[in-house]
């Protein structure tokens, strides 16, 4: 521990921090790459304003009810989660029958991928493509 | 004959176990945000320091991005960081780990980093109105500081202008210069007064009376403001560490040397005339001694709401920050600032000297035009800025960003729209703190 002193060599009582403690150690950021993932073609994106396309490709859009303090967008009640038909889901997920206003589905038809766009999409899944 | 494991994998890659199939790729650059396409957008790690602005309306996520960036510079890059202007006591929460579960999940999901506090030490410049919020700082680290006496004597007129804006010491300054040696020895304000009484001319006659009055007034003003306090042992002008070797310097540099992050609490300075002078002293001191104090290391100075200390070109703090902006690369000192009022920031600090700008929603046409001209922004990008949601921003650069996606690392120089990565240190508006 690196101790801080005043100019006369007295220890500073108001600084008790141990800057080298484990508390301040964190693993450096990283991403995980699937080495078996196929090389992608140049995307061709098609936009769909409703959920019908999801039925065709075997996906369901779920909503998960959020407490007031966990909402991040105006007029939000749910977070949105896109899952494959047979994928395991959380108990609190409820199937949605229509897309909220200003939300849409995107398909990259060259790479067989889908994602949902809009403010209510779970932030961790925002921008994430899923293969269909 | 049995086939070797390696050969088997070559003909049937499907047998790879998870450890072999999912490769961990370290992010060696400074992550900033997630683009709309799911790329991790980073400021490239380079040999030279950079300067960056974070611009946007209030409540859009500027300070949150600042908090995240500070953690990354400190924890992931190993750089020194000093927070130079906490006007609203917002950094009190930064010395805790992120508590919001949703923010934790998000950051872990994208860059595999969990919550972690920043090792902050709060610096309170002593004034005649300072109160330390003991309840908020019960388990935190802090100290009170004063400006060093010899520093003030060396440039008395500069500091007195911070207390009395129209003060001119003029030729009277020569009398102070002659007394410096004796004044340096003083340990109390009374001793300072005695030295001045004894040695300034005009003690008996009237010929130098106005000069004497001027100098006495000047010292009285400094003492009254208590930014200069040579008697209070709880207020520190200099600090030291003894190991691995003795290092004596201003409180900011000593805390950074000890691997902490100093945070200058300026909430008490809002209406003080000498605020600019005081910040200027610390910025100049860190900057001019950096190569000597931190050889081979990089240091970043982070200013929140820069306009509150830096609006006109001729202000002391503006000049000091402009120096960092213009010559930071030479001394290895980088600059990051957040502001709502990009158009009000002096030209000596922004413009071509900026390498990166992260702009949150803003409707002020003047601000958008200034950003547009500094970063060659097209009209469509300006329109996008107006329509950004909370925590969304557009990254602009005169150099390049580095993006990580699908195991690849590549450079991008165009504007990128995305969502900030939530801080790993806690983040609360002061009003929300318990």
C-alpha cells in the first residue's frame, strides 16, 4: 500500500484508501469470438414494420414487464426480446402480438440474420443480429 | 492406428470444445460505445495522448460517458487520470462500484467487465466558506488543500487578480520581491504582517503610504479568502510519498503517483472570483512537471462542464487548459471535457486541436454548426444529432476509431452512431444520492 503523507511526514488520516487493493482490480475488456462462425456476405437488409415475418423464420418477440425504475425510454412498459421459437425463455416473458410504435424488424437476407430495432429493445440485444 | 486430436479436428471441426471454439479477444483500445450495428467502437490506443470533447444537452449521458471513460483510462489502459472540475459533487458516487443491475448486465454483456469502483480522493480547496459533507464522505477519502505560499509570492499579482479583479500591483511588486526570502520563512499570518510592517518603506513618513496600504490590503484579502493558509495543518499545499522513492509535489500529482484518482470538488468555488486562478495553478503544475514526475506515463485531465471555468480566452484557467490542448502531446498530458455549450468554449481549446468528439442530443443550431465545421459534418449527421435518444451519441473524429466485431478489429473514420457503454463505477445524480 502506498501511503500518503503531509509535508512534515505525518500520515494523512482522511486518506485510508489502499489503491493497490484487489477491490480496484478488474479484468481488461474482451470479446468472445466463435471461430466456427461463417464468413459473412455483404448484407442486404430488408425492413418489416410488423411481426408477420417472424412467424416465417421461426422467431417470437417477447416483452418483459419492467418496474418503473428499470425503464429507460419514454412510454416504455416492457423490454423487448427476440427469441427462436423453441429457445428457452424467462418465466416473465410474454409473447407480443404486435410491434410497438416506431419499432421494426430487420432481415439481412444474404446472411440469414434478423434483429429488432427500437427504443424498447433490451439494451444488451440492441444491434445484435441472430441467425435464422 | 488412432488419429491424433489435431488431425481429427481438422477433418471435423464440430468436435471442438467450447474453450477452443470461443476465443477470447482482448480489447486493447479504449471502448466508448456500441454502434447501431453492434460494433464496439473504441478510441485507438496510441503512443500519443488525445483530446476529446463530450457535448450534449443536460441529462443525455455526457457525464456517464465521462465516468466510463475515466474507468477505462485508469483500469484498462493504466493511465493516470485527474478530475479537475466536479461542480455538482457528482463524482462522490464514482468511488463505489456500479449498483444498477441493468447497467451491470449491459456492460458485462458487451465487453465482459463487471462493476468496479474508481479509487477517487476528493480534493477540497480551502476557502472561507468550505464545509466538508461528512455524511457523504464517511467511508471515502478526501483532503483540504491550499495554494503554496511561495507559489503565490512568486506571482502575487496573478493571484491577487483572482481575489480583486481590478488589482494592479505595478511597481510596488518590487518591494515584495525584495522581501521574498523573509516572507518564505513566515509560519503565521501575523509573522507575514510583521515582516511587511518592518521592511516596507514608508513606516515613518507619508511618501510610501499608499503603496504600503495597497500591499497590506492585498495580503489581507488573500488571507481572508483562506485559499492561502499557512497556519492550518489540515490544509495541504504539498504532499509526499516515501516509497519506492520520496516524491513531493502538489496533491494531484502525489495522489496519481500513489495510483489514486484526484477529484477537485469545485461546488464551493462557483461564485469565487479566484476559481479560475486556482484551477489554473493545478493544471499548470501538473502539466509543466509531468515529464519529470511521470516519465513514460500518460495522464488525462477530465473537466466536467468546462464552460464554468473556461469561457473567455484571457481567463487564467482557459490559458492553462489551452496549453494542455495545444502542447499536451509533448508533455504526455491528454484532455477530455464535457460541455453543453460547445460554442462558448474558447477557440484555443477546441477546433482543430480536438481529436474526438462524442455528441449527444443537442438542438442548439449554433452548437451543431460549430461541431459541423470542426468535424466536416454533413447535414444528415446534424439532423441525426437532433434526434438522438438518451444515452445515444454520435462519435466524430479527425483521426480514426477502431471497431471490434465478430473477432475482427478494423478502423473507421466516418461518424458512428451508437449507445454509450454504462460505467463500471457507480453513477448517481447528486440529488439521487441517499
